[in-house]
């Protein structure tokens, strides 16, 4: 379930990655391919880091140290 939330929250990165894959299928110039491969790899890293951050935030939602926790609201 957590992974699915990550996918839906990361739709722009996934769309960009698909776009880069499509460009790579059409382009023959090695310099352009290198640049597009770099951009695609960057999107993959962004996706992974966002998922990591989301997981950490979800794991700490009930923690008293979580920034959104305010016991005064419950009184």
C-alpha cells in the first residue's frame, strides 16, 4: 500500500522517465542520448528519494517528535 502511494505521488517523475525512454528510442546522436540518459537516471533517483522520504514521514507520523504532532489539540 505504501508503495502505491509513492507511485501516485510521483507521477510527474514517472511520466518524465517514460518520455526520456521514448526519446531514446528515436534519437541516434550519441551526445543527445548521453544527455537524455543522464536526465532519466536523475528522475529515477528523484523517485527513489521521494519514496524514501515518504516512508520516513509515514513511519514517524505517530511519533511525539513529528513536527505535526501537537498534544494541545487533543485537550
